[in-house]
């Protein structure tokens, strides 16, 4: 991806295509028909396109289309719900070997808002695109990651190592490795608490960047307020972490956050 003067990120969309298109249009990144209008801006999605909302595959198709129209200026990370979606497609109700209790992607997919309509509409083209998305990306000084977890470091000490390790899992047939990938990416809250800034600084010292940007954990849950009260991202952990998931599927807004400017409405966890 070429250098961009403006860098935008979007957190967990969870199947809410109409809300996403409106939010991008409000930012001038798509036109009234939903086509790319962002010029030389860069737009990164942080994963979780599917589950809990009406049109997960529609969101995937839309983002894939923007990536093509923008000559690669639009791209995405893979989130834990994409791992769940793909695991359900590949393994269904097959029990995970050596698990202490019966576990399967099929059961977890249903428990976490999986929709049969998404599975029915998922194609090999979607699968190939999703499985080749990274789980980490560094843009300028912003370390983009879906989950606010340190579990990524269990796959490697560099962004390239982590991305390659996860892609190896998602292109293989090892159910236990798939399940571990799903489990690791569901963990959260690594940067909360009094030592959150220290934890974030240590992660950044390993993987690079000056700020972690993540989705996955809903801002309203962190602040103990209603999702409807959220109108911007949450900066916390001594200013080293920016959370952008406003809980769209629970009634919060679809945030389109510009990283290279002071975000209006930005909240602070303190």
C-alpha cells in the first residue's frame, strides 16, 4: 500500500452493512452509491465483519470491492469471528481433540451469533481473501491489531512471523491449531489496569510502533456506559492504546476513526 496522508480505521462491523456505508459516506470515503471516493487515503478494517448482524458476507463483499476500487488502499485484518466463521465452514461440529470438555466450532459459532445465511453465501473466493489477511499491521507508528491481547506474541516476535504463523494455521487442517487460534484471539483487556501503559509499551517495543489500535473490546463495556453514549474512540493505557469498537451490534455507532488527527469525541479511560 502506498503512503497516505490520511489513515482511517474501522472496528467491528458484525454484519451491519448499511450502517458501515453511511459512516464511510459521512467521512467522504465512499460516494452515495457506496463506491470508493477516498482518493489517496488509506482505510484499514480491524476484523469481525460477520456474526451478530444481518449481512456479514455482504460486508465482506463490500470491503473486497473497496480494496479493488482503491488499488489496495483499503485492506483488512482478520478478527476472531472470521476464524470462527472459517472454522465452522471447515470443521462444523467435529469435536476438538484432547479438549477437557466437548468443544466444536459449530457450537461456538452458534453461541457467538453465527448466522446460517453467512455460511450459505460464503464462497471459496471469500475464504481465500479472508485467510490471506494479516492479523497485525504497522502503518506509520500505529500497530493495528484486532484483539487487545498479548497472545499474538505466542506466534512470534515480529509482525511477519505472527502473520505467517496464523496463515499457516488457517491454510491447514489441524483442528487443534485452529481452535487455539480462535481461543487466543478471543482473549482481551491486556492493556487495562494501572500497568496497562507498561504492558502496551513492552508490546510496542517488540512489534514496533508508538500506539496500539484495536477493536474487539467494546468501548462502552470498558467505560461502564450505554453504547449509545459513545461518539468517539477510547484512548487509554497512558495514551499508548486506542480502542475503536463502539459496539455497533449493541446499539453503538459505526466509528470511522482518522488516526493522523485528534479524534473528536475521543474518550479517556482514567
